[in-house]
């Protein structure tokens, strides 16, 4: 592990390919430390928004974006020519699953664009989550074919997994250790020196494959352990046992236990997607199943329907049906204090409730209108809305909600254990 004071200094031209949840904070940080940055994205409306000083990422405030633009060192663009002459290009494009199969089309497209502007001695880093071997076996050949240059000889190439945690003000891009790798020792040295201008510490691994596996291992660990506690929570409820009290007690053990809490499902790009990359790659290489991931997918994907089943049970005790009941869902983003609704269980829960005939209303102060599900009417969590709901379902516990007012609701199903225990509150 190396710390920042060993880094070489100097302004570099940095092209950040993709201006989303990973690329935009990275671009802002590179500007802050003095680099000249082109924030490239094929989405013209996104680039226009950035040029107007309007951020669509919760972790990047408009003031921060305005400072970057005013410095003259940040240029949002959808023109590949603006990336010409880059010293470092960092690819941060999405890598979704399509019908269970990794879709690396955006990585390939980004690679072709970067290749068209690639020059001898420059450096290319992939940050997008992917399976081991992608940097060497897919991106490298794309760059070589489009540029006529040789990876590891004429230009530097490596992989550094993103570790962005939206909404986390404690562990940021700057102070989260950055795993780095390179195709060769020279590639690694070049990539590590660059990142040490951005972050406080780096962790070097021997090849891009180890770095690619690191990212998948981190998220698979979380995915499997969340699935474990989710399944235990379901069984505990059937047995009439308080899972939360058991978790509190287990957490007092100073060794051999790491706490994970149950919830309504997993979301974001990482947990619902990344472990499946690893499972898919294992099947491709050896033909065997990664059983832990397959089981975790099954458990976590079932959680939104389990939440809806519990809603039905709660209403049934009140001699009410889901059909026709007015249900207020609090929070639709996949995590607290974030507007990120990617793969979030919240919209799924709204859809399932609507399919059963419920009058679904939802409140989320962080979500944009375009991310709001059609199955729910958008409302604010006012005292009137809380009072009118026959059941309030807490899916995402944003700090902005008036939790004292929520606690006064007549009937609450709290999937996050945000509220204190009381007769009108039932936990997951």
C-alpha cells in the first residue's frame, strides 16, 4: 500500500469516459487536484445539463460543479475529438446484465472511442465492474485494433475497480483505498502514480485479473451475507422470534461476527449485478455453478414479494384486503439519503401492491420524476398523507422524513427498523 506523498506531481489531461455515479465524482476530484479534465458521455442531454451547471448525481452538488466549470479545467463533452491528447483515460461506463449475461457493449464502444484518440505513452484504465480477464482479453485488443499501438509496450493499460458508495460522507473517493493494477510493471507504476494524485492510498495487485476479482469478491461477500440474514429473518418471523434482538445480541461478540441487517431487497448496480458476473464467468470457464451466488440471488430477489406478503398479513389482521387499501410507501431509492433507484426493491414493491389492487402512494424526496414508478402516485409524506394511509410501509429510511410523524401513524410496516418499537409498528 502506498500513500499520496509518494506520488509524482503535475497537471495531466484526463478523459473520464462516462459521467454517471462513478465518472462524475471522479472527474470532479481530478479537477480539484489540478488536472485538466474532459468529462465524456454519449448522452447529449446529460452533457448539456453538466454544461449548464446542473448535477444529476447526489454526491456532486451544483456548487462543486460550478467551481469545476469556472476553473476552466472541466469540460463536459460528447465529442470524441475533445479527448484527443489525453494523458490518462478512465472508462467508467455501465456493465449491466441482459438476460443473465454480462453486457460489455458500452466498454467496447468506449474502447473504440478511446482508441481513436490514443497516442504513444498515454494510459488507459478500466474502472467498470466486470469479470476477470476483461481488461487483458477484451479491452486491450479493442484498443490495439483501433490505434495500431501495442498495450503494455506503446501505451499503458490497467484496471482499478471503482469503490464509490453513494451518499457515504465518511468513506469517500479520496480516503477509500484504491486497488490498482497494470498489464506490466511499467503500466502499474504509471497508473498508481496517477491515482496517488487523486486518493490518499493505493493497493497494488499483480495483474488486472486480481483487481477485477477483488471488486466481484467484495460485492459477492455482501450479497451472500445479506441473503443469509434475509432468510433468517423470514424464518424468525414464522417462529415468532425477534430477529433484530438476536442481531443486536450477536453484534456484541467482538470477534468472528460481522453484522448485516435484513431488508426489503438489494439494489444499486453492485449487489444485484456484480455477483452474477462472477457466477457467469465460473460457468463459462469450468461449467460449474457458483452455488452461493445462485442461492443468494434467489433469496434476495424474493424479498420484495415477501414484503408484499407481509403487507397482506398485516392488513388481514385488521380485517382488510390489499385490494382497495391505501398504502403509503416511504422511500424508493435503494439506499438511505440517495436518489439512486437502480435495481431498487422499492418500485418493485409498488408494482406488486398495485397489481393486487392497492391504491399505492409513494414519497421519496431524492428521486427524480423520471425514476418514479408508474405504479405509485407521487406524494409528500405530510401528516395528512400519513393519516390517510391504512398502512405505511418504510422501504428506504431517508433522514429527510419526519420520523416522529411517521411513528404516530396508526399502522406501520418498517422494513428498516428505523422507528422505535411500539404497538403500531411491525418490523421485517
